């Protein structure tokens, strides 16, 4: 359950309706590993059109160079992804990934898709756990002061809205330094 001083994003608490542009987005769901970052990048690649709609997490892993593939395969099941891994997977997905030197919650209102590491509440049956998790920030609902996020965790909705203040608090408390990166598709034309 939520601990004092540890804010989190609660996917079931959203009151803002998800905009039609995002309502039917195909969100890659993670398995039993810590693959939320990989799934968020795959969802972003589908959203931005840099991979085909039938691409999977395995598609991205096959596109990696052998050293990146071995390192990620070894670490992912128990520890998750490091920033170096996120960059390699983004390249494999045809995405550019840029983490600004100075991070602020204002960046999420830009209209660009972002991948962010935040604290999220996971409800599995009667048990609730808050833990670190990568979310894909898709957009901003200005009138409601909410961000639209895609979530790869199988227990959470695919796409939901979360209040900006709630998201900012959970994002800033997830790591010692907030981590987020702007995403865009490479021009393949």
C-alpha cells in the first residue's frame, strides 16, 4: 500500500476521459519480467509509426546488436533497464530518445511523447503495491490539467489520464533524480 512520503500514480483514480486519439492505442503489455521500459518504447514506436503494428518486444530484441541483446537479456528479467539499454532499444524501434539536461514537469505539457520513470500503484487482487515503472506520456488534456499515459503493466488499463500534480509528485520521487526522455520517430523516407 502507499507509504507516507511516497506519492504514486493510481491508474484506477483517473476522472478525465481519455481523448479519442488515444482511446484505442495498441499498448504492449509486459510479461513476468521487468520489461515495462521495452514495452513502453514498443508502444511509442507503434504510435509514432516507426514499426509495424504487428511488431513485438521480440522484434526489438532481434534488431539489437549482439552485445546489446546479450546485456539486456541478462539484466531484464530481474533488474530492468539502464539508460544505455533504453537508448539501444529506442534505436532498434526506429526512435530517437533525448533526455534533457534539466528536467521539469513542464516538459510533459509539450505535446511530444515522453517515456518517464515514475511510481505507479499496482493492484493485484486485494494486494496493492507501489513501485517504480516506465510510463509513456502521450499527451496533455489542458482543460482538465491531466496527462494521458500508456501503461504496459497487465494489471493496469492500457491508456488512462492522471492529474498533472499527481504525476509530477510520483515522477519526482521515483529516483534520486527524475528520469524522462522525449521520443520521436526517425525520418525513414
